[in-house]
C-alpha cells in the first residue's frame, strides 16, 4: 500500500454509499477514486444478496470484498463463506410469525419479483437478484410495535434475529455485520498484507465503517472510526451508538459519505494532495 498504515473501509449501501432514492453513488466519486489510488480495500456490507452485490460490482468495480445478507455470507477473491442459517429455518420461522401476528406478512422469499420491484423501486432484473436469498428474508408488512416484539420472540426461539434496516425488518441468523467484518479483516490480513514489506506484515488494519441504520450498529461498533450517515428524508439523526470515534456526516447519502471518508483519511494519512478542499464532519 502506498500509505504507511493499512486501512480498510466497510460500508453499508442503501442510504449510505447509494442514494436512498436513486441508488446512485456519483457524489462519492472523489473519495472512491482516492481509495483506488491508495489501494485501500473497500468492502460492501449489506442486507442485499450476494447475487445483487456481485452484479453491482461487475458494473461498478467499486468493491474488493462483499458481505451480504447482514453478515450471513462473505466473498473475497472468489472464495465464499456462508455463516447464515439454513433457508428451511428462515422459512419455518417466517411462517410461524405470519400465523402469530395481527397483520399480513409476506417476504422477499415468498412474493414475485414484480412485487419486490414495487416495494423497493428496483428494476425487475435487480428485483430478481434481490429475491435470491439463502440465509435471510426481508419481511413485507405494516407491523405495530406489538407485532414486532412478538416476531422477535419467535425469531429468538429459532436462534434467529429480526433486524431493522433502512426499509425492512429482516429475518436473519445470529451472525451480524460486525462479526462478518471481523472475519473479513482476518482474510484481508492474509491477502492484502502478505505482499507488504516484511516490517509491515504484522500491522493491523485501521478500520472505517459507514452506515445509516440500526442493523449497521454491530459494524460501526467494531470499527476504529464509525460514521453515521443521516437519513435523507427524516429529522436530524440521533447517534445510533456510543462510540469514541463516532462521526455524523453533514449530509445524507453519497455526498456525506464522500466528505466523511476524505475527512478521516486526511486525519490518518494527511490531506489529499489532489484537492484543496477541506471537508467538515460533525461529530456525534
């Protein structure tokens, strides 16, 4: 790596690196280009399926590693590890929730791609990939608080969790974005640092994580530098967690992502010589 410290960046996608409405990452281009120039690995960490993440990466070339289904599956250099529960367990738990709560319950694993497209705003081909889930299942429902509480109790009985993301409550295994992040760092330490000079092979990665939702909390908590991206359509975000290096980006989506990443890199390795702009990030 050109810089003196090994750095890895872990990022949520929807509402964080990708705009909540357009799914565009254009406003993050300056920081993304800087990461490429510095050979800093960028890892996508999402509730999206591996099929979705692989497609995004085939068209964008943004990511060096992929963590899908809220930490249930990890892919690096073509090697895939799955930590999530069996799909049969997820289906059985969802059906039990459906029978117990007071509102209709459907999910990505039970509805057609057309319905997924309507619920998410995704094009049909992307909605098909979103439905290719193995160890998690976003629920399509309009629950009251009591329904959510009951669903969580049922999920726990089956050793699953119900995690609130930016758009959906997702039924998934006990693996989390934070646990998957730890495993990815282990793998990066082998693949990224093995070619480093001998005196740098034992250094640890300094990690930066960016997210906008409660399901990002385990990942943010695991990072050396945590960045909370504010909601595009909500009120000013309250801090998601207590973290000594938590920063709340000054803007939502990729624009806030760009400023936050550049600000932290300036702090760690010094200002980018390619720009004279000093970004400002509000501390939470």
